[in-house]
C-alpha cells in the first residue's frame, strides 16, 4: 500500500491484527522479513535508526515518562525547544492547565514512568512531547484513550491542526469520532493483512460503521 505524505491515516482492525506492528516497522524497530518499506522514495534500510527517528515521533498507548521534570519530558524530542515552544506544545496537547496547577509547574518531577500523574495526564504530556519535537511523521497509538470527552475533543482538534500544518499522521485508534474528524486515509487490517487501503470516502465510512458495530456487539470497544 502507499500513503501520500502530509495526510492523516487511521489504522483500524481487531486486536492482534498487526496495527502496532506496522508502526513499529515504519519506525524501524525491526526490519520486515519480506518486502520493503520506503519513506520519501528511499528504502528504510538506507537509514540508521537514529537518522530515521529524527523525522518520526511515536506516542504509545501505554505511555512511559522519564523520572524527570515535565519540562524535560516534553522537550525530550527537541532539547533545544524554547520556553514558548514548549508551552505552545503543551497547550495544543491540552496539558498546560493541569501542569500550571501543580506546585512546581513544568519543573514538577513525575516519578518513574510518570507514576505521579493519571493515565490521561501522562497521555497528554506524551502528545505534547510529540508536538514539541516537530517531526515530519507522527505516530499515535490510541491518542484519545484515557481522556474524558471534553479533552478527547480538544486533542482531536489539535491532531487535525497538525495535519493542516503538513505533518504525516498515523493514528491507531478505536475512536470513530477521531477517525471521521481527522483522517483522510484508512488502513483496515485483519488477520495480519491489509484488507482496505483507501481514502476516507463513503465506502470507508460504511466499512468502519460495520466494524465498530460488530466490535460494540461483542464488547471489544466502546464506539459511542
């Protein structure tokens, strides 16, 4: 399959179908056993992992933060980020307000793995870090999980803005609203195979509605 640059792609499918594997291959955490993956017309094997990751940022579903300050975690992907850039990224990730409510603000140490923060707070800090890194390719694994409805809408708004800024986004998600609002392409995976790869048109919407309806009936996701 082929994904145009500067688009937002939803990666959807049942649990265990290979969604995270695709993103791990894209980041070259490991190489494919067959076939090839290219970015900008160049085989990934031409890049070192370090050079590739200068253009890719990932936010995993199970967020892990360093036992350091919130400032250091947000600026991890761009250590030379200015104060203004860091705060702007935090605002876009909708974490600035809760950070400023902490006694030490951005200088608060979050503990091992970010243990002093809630799941939703960790998720937003990680998204802030991805935004601050200003990479060309951004990969998000369930970016709205653990968020209440208001923050979910706010985060989806800012992911949409990233797409409008010319970033290439890959969203592994079970959030229909996020897909319909942010995504221009759909990868539907089942049984470790890409069954659908198409623009987000009427046929794609029908497929997604049928998938989410089935998942909701079986209790796999909450598609409300």
